[in-house]
C-alpha cells in the first residue's frame, strides 16, 4: 500500500474518489475507506491500514475541523498517523479556509498549519496534472526514499499484447474444466463453515475476465443462499475489463510470481477485508517455488473460523491417450517438460499431501476427469486447445529468444509439421484423451477452532 487517504464525508467525499482514481492511473496503490463503520474492529483495521502505508494524504475540505459529537474519526486518523511518523501530505479542495485558527487543537492537529498545503484542481487537464504531480513529488516509499512507480511484472503475459493464438488455451482451459470446477464449488458451498451471507472469494491468478464466472459461478452461490464477492490478481492487459466487471478495489494488476504473497496483504487492505473465505489457486501453484510452503502461507489469509483453499493443478502422469500409434501425445508431453516456463506439471498428485501437511482439517480430492469421451467435435477440439495449443506460440518465442538451443528449434519444427495431424486425432470419434487435471480443496481453521470440527466426516 502506498498511501492512506483521509477525508471528511460531509465535504471530502466527492473529492476523495477522484484523487484516488487519478493516483491509480499513475500506479499508486491507495487505500480509501468507503464504509461508515464505527466500532472497535473497524478502529483496529483502520490503524492497520494507516500503519501499512508510508504516506498519509489528508483532504482538507470545508469545515473539516468543526467539532463533532462522539468519536471524530478524521481527528483520530490524523493523530494516529502523526504518532506513526507517516509522511503527511495535505491537499486543499474547494471551500477550505487555509487561514483557519488551529491554536485550540491538540499538537498533532496544530502542526497542519505548518505544513506545505497543496491545492487540488481538476478544472482542466493542465491543472489536474499539476495537482497530481505535486502529490507524487511529496510521496515516499517504505524506506523513506522518493516514491517511484512500481516496476511492471516481468512475465510474458503481463507485458505483451496477446494474440488470439496466445489466449486460446486460456479460454479453452476454463471451458473444458467448467464441470469439474463447478462440481467442486458446489461441494465447497455445502461445507458448514460459512457463517455470513457474503463469501469473499479470492482468485490467485486470473487470466481471463470473460471466463471468471465459469470458475466461480455466482449463480451457484446465490442458489446456496450466499452472495459471492470476487477479488484477486489480474494481468495488466486486462485491467480495464477487470475494473468494469468488479470495481477498482477488487483486483490488483501489478503482480508477478515474486510478490504474490505480499500482494495478498495489499489486496485485503485495498478491499478493507480482514481475510478471504475462499482462495482459489487454479493453475497457479505450479509456477511458484515450494508450492507446499505457499499452501501453508496462503492458509494464513483464510477466515480463522473456517476457510477453504481450492486448487486445480496439472499432472502429466495422469494423461492417457488411445489409439496413438505414432506416439504423438508422448512427444507433446516431452515438449511440455522441455519448456522451463511450463512450471511443475506433476504437482496434481502432490496436492493432497500439501494440504494435509499445511494443517487442513478436512480435504477433498475430486474423482472427476476432463476427457474427450462423450464430446462432439467442437468439444474435442477444446480439450486439445486447453492442453496443447500454447506450444506452438511458446516454442516460436523460445526459438527466437534462444537461437542457439537446438532442442527448442527441433520442437518448434516438429510442431509446425505435425500439429495438424494431432488435431485430426482429437477430432476422431475413436480417439480417447484424458487430461491431467487434478482438483480439490482443504478446509482450514486456526488451532483454537479445530476442536469444533473433530467430528467432521473424514474423506
């Protein structure tokens, strides 16, 4: 989190979202409290959000220091931020009197009269840019250095304009796995752990906004009596689509494999949530180092009264095909293992142990499979696309970026020459292919809650 924005609702409420939106366009991750909660738990959450942002941006609006009955949350925020030695940035909007007498205030409020107060003006683009630039110039990072825009992710999918060829496997993957995912989701929603009517569902890796409802179908939650709020990590090229679909406080895009766990904390602060009820790791853990450790760390972000970690991973040991007299499928699997960017494609079988070792009180591994059985021609082609279609664009890039690697070159040439025959195999009604998808979940409680679930059925 880069900055905490403090404002008075009866004066600054129209300005705060505008400033936040403009800062976001420039890569600033800002926290803006949009709830009018006034209880102890909110007080602690509010303090945590201030502590986690190096900058405290105060919007000075008309009558901001007029005395209020009861707890004055703006004053509390200012005092706490000052004591935490946060970098104070004061921004004056229309109606604020810069000559206001603060001599009767406590020292933390009095100090505002000594600050260099900025003026925010969005009347035209030049004034707006100057206003935002002034704020950025006064911001610092966590080490107290001048703030710099976060470095973009180094992943291919985050930094390149994807073609339909690149994204084919993404959409096909969700389509062919939909029944498997929905089956597990239905079972998860029947777990007797969701005490509230709202389920906060976090997607650890969202490749395809259009297909999000095929992975975590809100209609199923509604059918079970819940409302599903979806949060998570998206890719930069889909940022506008994500914001349109879910709102700007539901997803973070400046994420790569090296900072995912740290960004979960940022996402919780941004969404003003204490935890998630479900964390979904569809095809995500295979790309990370030490997935067994990651599973344990993810469990810390789940609802302590009972949260679920859902996964769907690959395991090429479970791939089967017949008839395949030329050994095409084995060759394709060998190519997948040759690609260092394909991740751990034997993780599926390990996930049961990873969940148990991470402390899951209950585990479920689905018996469902994804195969070409009982599918029409279109469905068979989708299974092929989901599992193998990324190989040609991937090895094209690998060959171009590693011209000295003869294995990459040979694989690419083989794919160009033989892939049409592979397509023909999949379209044949006599050909059977089973994909290596393994899906399931673990239910996690904090230690003090485990005694409540001792009698839960053991799968």
